[in-house]
C-alpha cells in the first residue's frame, strides 16, 4: 500500500532528477525544445578534393563540431528516455490491481495521470531520437580509443631535429621543426583501423601524392591517416560513411612525401593540434 500511494511522488522525483541531470551536463532536460543541431551533409555533398591540408582541416573541424552537437543531443535524449521508461514500467506494475477506477483513491488516479504524461513524453523522445539519427548522429557504440595499426613508433609527436619537418608554434611556443603526428612503421598493407567511432570526411590523394583518410569523432576531434596504400589495397571507406571503432579504413603504404613504409597519424581537437597518443585509452 505504501508503494501504491507513493507512485506519483516517485514519478515526480524521477522527473526532477532528469531536470537536474540536464543542468549538470549542460543539456536541456526537455531535449526537444532546443533547435535540432545542423544535419551532417549527405555523402554526395562532401568535397572530393582540397587545395591544401589547412582547407581540409577547416572543413573537417566544422563537420566534427556538427557531429559532436548531434551526438551530445541524442545522448541526452536517450538518458531521459531510459529513466522515464524505467519509471513508467515501475509505476504500471505498482498501480495495477483489480477493481474499477471509479473507486480508486485520489493518489492512484493522480499516479495514472502522471504515468500517461510520462508515456507521452517517452513517445516524443523516441521520435526525436529517430530524427537525430537521420540527421547524422552516430549509431555505433562508443569505445576506448585504440591504436590505428600495429607498428613501431619511428617518430613521435613534437619538436624534432629533422629539418624536413616545418616550423610550428604550439601553445605560444615556436619550434624550428615540429612533427605534427606519430609515425608508425608497419608491414606493407597492414590494416589501419578507426581508433574510435566517427564519420569519414575525406578519402583520396592530396597535392603531395599522399593517400589519406580523415575522420571526425566525438568531442570535436579530427584524425588524419596518411601515406596509405592507394593501389592494390585502397581504403574501403568513402566520405560520409560512419565507421565503428576498430573498423578497417585503409592499409599501411608509402604514398606521398614518405621515406619509408609507415602510417602517419595526426589529431586535432577543436582545430588545435594534439598528440594522437594522448587519446589512446580514453
């Protein structure tokens, strides 16, 4: 009897919890009240060539920002939907019993009314989830970042004495020569995989002859994979594709300005260059 009389307070408590969660995470608890984030371009809309790496990075950063906004929104929608669904299931079980509704106590009628409101809200959230997925929210599960290939690190990220690396300013400090990624020497045509789920932004040759793949990930992260094999083992993905963590995106090669067979792996977060190794394990 105690559980029956407290169905409505419990429902209200959970709704309050959802609202508090939205405040803490920066997401609107009523996730459908805010404008839907910009949709990810359809596959045919992605540029097939770029005049420079800077132009490619700028475009990929925009896609990553839009991708992140969609993923955050769909995540908030699913948290609210799952909490309300669990509450709805509990309340239906505790307020069901034999007897006519005409003689139900006020608390039970109020609990039924609250359950009806909750049920309608869950339906709205399911519809919103579908809309966000259609707009381009990622559907594959999130996973811990991994290495994109098996190989020996021949050149780490950071300042270097190698004169072939250009000058670069990082965090306000200028370096005469700076390597903007990690070089991993591996076997010819060894698999290169997506280290985390993401969206393919570009696949193809750049002006220096390097076969590359660029991905946009959660959190505004962009990753680039260069010197891929582009002949007998071309990348099996295309711009616009969603890739899951561990999915093959290419193979180790020696295309472009390369002194040996290896994978060059670079990463940026919100257009700021970062060490890709700092992502592994997170």
